[in-house]
């Protein structure tokens, strides 16, 4: 029987020969049977998967491999229990500067921030200020995000923190961050703009008369691109810094190796526009190999060392 011909059969008819049931197409019937079969085999499949998982864990344990954090330890790594009291805020108020695709990328970056924070023994005090629609809507679609161990605020950050507490992070600031302080709230602009909105966060911080600073990248790492990092990279650098107190380690742990420049090739290399343009691959695969490249500060911009 050709189902494209629109021929209708009832489920009962097909299954039991009962013509009183609502007619359904052959395709629907196929789907129903498939669903029934799947439901019947679900329990068995789950059991097999569980056994397979157990076997893999036992094998990894036998090889002496690290199994990563357990569910129990993850639960204990809460912001409340954390020895780290540094507040890091993602300011999600830039919806109008992003198309749908970039909003989705931002949400992925936020998920990544959450994931690395959750896996840290001493997570940062993570805030999300989401007063805008699109980013919030996208976040709402992530089923479990409401259970995240994050301080969600529906208000703009200016209503959440005192002006004196705020340090807006921006690569355009002439101030360079030297350390992190618990009485400050470090703001990361929740923006994926492929550097189209140059200087936006710096202008915003100036307009609102709050402190601003760039990460001390130029003091430790030479990049083959400008110093505009993605939201998740900035977040993770701050997290790693709080773990070791060492900026250099933090940069090399987080910034993919391919984005750093070796001295030999440096002379002929024009910096590309910004690191941010390649951000999505970096979320999936971050090259964490540390290469020992120590160079003098290449930044020609005038800077003032600031403790913020
Ligand atoms: C993709 S960038 C957004 C770039 C945007 N054009 C702007 O005006 O900042 C996302 C955010 O990461 C933070 N960021 C990126 N690179 C940084 C750096 N080198 N130093 C400090 N913050 C940085 C800033 O908070 C920035 O708003």
C-alpha cells in the first residue's frame, strides 16, 4: 500500500481489525509501532548502557586513569562552599547587537562558563545579569538551567551592584588588572560581536562612570591576534587565576596554543582582527598544552598598572 496515496487505516483496524477507531495514516501507524517497540526495549537498553558505563569506569580505574569529578564532589563544589569569594558577572544586556546565531553562541559560552566553574574545587561567585529578552529566552530553553548554581538577576547590573564595586573588563581599557579582589564585581560583557562593536564596553563603562580594566595578557603572552577574547575564555582565565594566583599559567591554560605567537614568526605576522571570531571551536576543543613562551610586553598602548 502506498502511503503517499493518502490511504488511511485505523490503528485498531491495523492491529485488531477494529474499524470504529479514528483513522490514521500508514506513516503514523509505523511511527506508533516504532514508539511502542522503543518503549518496550527502553528498560533493557538502559540496563545495557549502565553495565557498559560501569565496565568502562572499572577499566579506566584499572589503568590508573583519572575519572574526573564524581557527582558527589560536584555537588560539594558549590559557590556557597567555595573558598573563593571573587564575583564575576556576565552582563547579558547586549541583545540588540547580536543576531540569533550569535545569541546562541553566547548562550553556549555561558554554558561553558557554568561547566568549568562547577568543576572547580573553589568556584567563582558567578552572576548572570539578564534583563534582556533574547538571551534570556535562549537560556530558558535550556531545561535545567534554573537549577544551576548561579546567581541569576533579572535586573541590569547597575541595579544589582554599587558603582564603586564594579570593574568592567574590556580589552580597550588603558588600565591593566593586576589582581582580583573580593570587594569588587568583575563584569564580562555578554557579547558575541566578531569585533564589529569595537570599544562598546569601554564606552559603556565610561558613560556609567565605573572602573574598567583589561586582562594583563600583554605582560605574559604574545598573541597572533588582538586581545579581544571570548566571554568563556575571559571567565575561565579569571577562574584559573583564582586557583593558582598566576596569570601566566591562567593564560596558557585557557588561550589555545595556536593563538600564541613564536618569536621566529612574529616579525612577519600581522595580527588578525580578534580571537573572538573563532570562538565556537574553542569551546569544543581548547588546546590546553602550555608552551613556554615568555616575551616582553608587545603592547604599544600606554597603560597604567591598576589594582582593581
Ligand atoms: C567578545 S568580547 C566583546 C568585545 C566588544 N567589542 C567590546 O566592546 O568589549 C566579550 C567580553 O569579554 C571581555 N574581554 C574580552 N577580551 C578582554 C580583555 N583582553 N581584557 C578584558 N576583558 C576582555 C569584555 O568584557 C568583553 O565585553
